[in-house]
C-alpha cells in the first residue's frame, strides 16, 4: 500500500469518526432536550382540564340569539358510567396503541407520512387520542409551527400528569359529536335519548365513528355513511380481538332508532339567519365549524329581533297554512349591508334549505332596474320613447329570432316612455333597450351590483331568465337605495374571544361603485310602480298594494310561471320576497300570486312604523321637472297631466306639453344616439324604427 493510499485511508477514518462523534453528540443533545421538556412538563404539573366553551350569538340589541350547544348543559361522566364498548370502539378506530405509547405513535406517524408522500397529499392522520385531547383543550386553531409545538408540549404534560384512563375519560367528555353535542353523554342524549351507560353496543360503535367528521358521519346528515363507518369500527374491534366474529355480525345487523333532531333545533331563534351567521364566521375567521362551536366566542350579529319577528309573523299570517308554497325573505340596511331579518323557508324543521341565500331562481322583471340603470348611464332618460308593440326580434345576421310578449298580450301599440315602461313592466321596451345597449351591458351591471351568478348574454336576460340568489337581488336594490355604494349581505358585526379580545370587526367602509346620478334616477323611476298617474295601456304593477302603503317606496315586482317576486326599498330599509315551489310546480292560484307583494308591503309598513318619513335626496347633477307621463314632454300650462321626474342635469325634455295646443306627438322611437351614415346602420334599426 503506497503512501498516498495510506493518507486517503487516514482521512476517511477521521471523517467517519467525526460523523460518529457528531451523530452521538446530536443524539445526546436531542435526548437532553427531550428530557428537559419531560422535566418541565412534570414540573409544571397537571394542566387544568377544561371543557370547550360554547360560542354565543347575540342579536343587534345585545340579547342572546342562540348558542352552539343549543342551550343544553355539557355533561362530564366517568368511564364507569359509559358503556365499555364506546371506550373499546374509540380506541380501536382512533388510536390502537393508546395504552402502549407515551403520547406519540411514531410507527403510525411514519406510516402516515409514507402514505401522504405516495399520494402527494394529506390522506392519513396520525394524531393520538392524547394529541387530539390536547388540541381540543388548550390550543389556538391556527396552522403555525408555534401551534404544533404547543400541541406537542401539552401532549407531554397530559401524559406526564394523568393516567391513560383519565386522558381517555377527558377525551370522551370533550370531543365533538355534531349538532352541538360535546362529549359522549350529550351525544347519547342527542342521538338516542338515553344516558351513555345505557347505550347498546351497536349504538356505542356508531357514535365512536362520528368525531372523525360530524358533518359527514352524523346519521342525521347521512345515515348510510354513518352505518358504513360503524361497520368499519366493528370489524377493527374484531381484528383487535376486542369482540368475536359472531358478536361483530350481530352489532352490524342491529337496527338503530334515532331521537328526532328537531327536538334540538326547535329551541333556536331565527334558525335560517343563525345558519348564515355560522357560515359567515367560517369565512371571516378561517375556522372550521367545530372550532367555532368549541372556542367560546361572542358573536354579535346584525339581526334586528323586532324585524325578524315581523317578517316571520307576516309570512305566517299571509300564506295559507294548507299551501305547500315556499317563501324566501330578507331585509337589508342599505347603509351598511347588514341583514336585519331573514327567512329561508316556512318550516326549518322540515327543511333547513335556505331559499334566500342558497337557492337560485329566475328573477323575472326584477332584473329590469339593473338594465335601466345601465340605460340611464348610457344616455337614456326617463322620457326616452320606444314603441310597445308585438315584435319579432332578429337576433343575428343568420336569421335567429326572439319573440317575447307582454303580460296578457297587452301592448300600447305606440311609443311609451322609459318611466312608464318600468311602471307597467313592458317587456318589449326592456328587450329593445337590452339589444340596443348590447347584451353584455346587463351582464356587466349584474357584476357591479354584486350578483355572483354567471349570467349569459342572451336576449331573454332582460326578462330575468338567468337564475340568481334572492338575497343578492335584494342587496342590488339596496345599492340603488344608498346611491351606488358597494355593500354585501352581512350577518356579523363583531366577534370576540372568551377573554374579550376582538377577533373580527366589520369595517363598514363602502366604496362608491355605481354612477351616483344614474342610480338615483333609476331609484326615483322605481317609485312609479305605485303611482296610478302612470297607468297606460295597462295598470301600474303595484296597484294592488298601493293602498297599503303610507310612505314613498321604490320597487319592482316580477313573475314567471314558477316564481313570484317583490323587492323594494326606501332610504333606510330594503326588503325582498320570493315565493314559489321547490319542485317543478307552477303558481296557479290568484291568492298565491299575491303573496310576495302582500308580505313585502305589510312588512315594510310594520317595520318602519314610528320612523320619520325619509325622502330620496337627489345628488348634485340631478334635477327634477314635471312632465306629461304620456308624451314625456315638460308639463306646461294647460297640460292635462304632470308627474315629477328626476333627470341627469342637461337631459331634461326640451319639448313642452300645452294641452290642447300641444304639438303633434312623436310616433317613432326616440333613442340617445348620434346620426349614422347608411353604411353603419345595423339590422336592428328596422325594429327600433330609427332613421338615425
């Protein structure tokens, strides 16, 4: 062996010895750190075992709206007062090595890491019962390394200071079983109406499967999925020799009978509002439902209990008890976006599905104010004239046509003003406007007004054929009421933790997103649906409820064969009502067709009772003049009719109505467009009756 080889060998041996030394040092250091942590955990003593606290929701007046455990007490029962099968089943499914490890199951952790690596995703959990207990009792619900360290430290403290049975007892008394039930005793009473010690083995096995995901494994949510998980748990108990094969088969086949859930939810006030508030909490705080319900939060909501009561009572008094028709209702403060009252259906216990925030329905003619806002912004005025007559619209150069009709087939068969077209809900005028502006204008308007549904640019969009959420339509009208400031339906104003620290507060800062002048002119035109001075070839659409109203309101109704709408507002309050059927049924009776308008009118009058009248105040750049509703001329001496109408300054009518001396009325559409050379004329010029 030459000298060079010997030198290399010596260097290699030195390197190996160095690595061995460093490895041994690292191992000793890790052991020292671990022993230090153990000693600290032992020195700090037994941590306080606390039950997770209920989150409480408050109404806008500070009174309690509800709490996450539905007002029930939390129960702590010792292991001896639980059916032993709940203990066995929980250990079998959650932590098979619970009695052998010291808080961490390293073999299981390695297996879970390998499974996650193979799947390139988080597919398997490895938390022990002790880790889960520590997490539920003491930790914040963020996802930082600090939280992971705290979880590990509390796990060690629990293992150092409590016996395995004490840890298991605490876990079973604090884990969440869904629907506001924390702990096995509360879960036993909720699902089966009995104490934990009186559970059958099959019932205990089913309950053991729920904590993995109460929103999915609750038998109230998905009984098939709950039973499948029960079967998995029973087979794991059999595999671990906790029970025999015969016993396992008996448990799987045993029929189960559940306590009706509506016994619990019936205690909750404004249940549809409550559900929406909880969903908003999840978004605003970035927490899961379980974390919210166990964190002892104080949640201050926007609901006005008086208005909520008025809404519920008005719906009950108006709708025939024997009818299956459904109702979606919401009331919003236009200044803030705060949802003051909400009803998502006629009976929460029968159907918690919210027709106001979760359903999508065709808005029918309630979409027209959004279209006419764009029209005003694009140069239309309240007295822009277009002819109302039976029309076949050519949609494109290929010859595709669209033939809408007016209600009951009535037409003016002469030009009418935009003001009157809105009050009478003339469909021909709406489609002409829609096509003249370009169909994307209404799609754009829907986004500006906060509608999240992706509407298609179709000719029929002007008549509300694309489904939207009712609460978003009400919010859009509230934006017209506030002069075009951006608001969103809001259920939560402030949230504090159990110690009173503010976790969230609604900033109530609203950006101007609409053209203020166009928004005001549109809103003022919407008062016309209740003004019989605007009657024409048919009556204004609000005539049936006009005598119920003692204030000035702006609004719009809408109907399809399956939907009936009424949305309206004054400067302080916007409210909307949708009525219809959940399934493929039409609204056929005269009584049912009147529900939406009646509910809206009675609610608005009762909700604002005692409040001073608030006028719609025009912004700068808007002026008002008296006009003749039929011709759209300014109303002069001798004019038979007059209606006070607002215009963007500079767009007021130049012609004057003098009654008998009045000049000949125009007979063609009068649109805000410039002179066009013949080469630029489009195919729609013919049905618009345009020469320019």
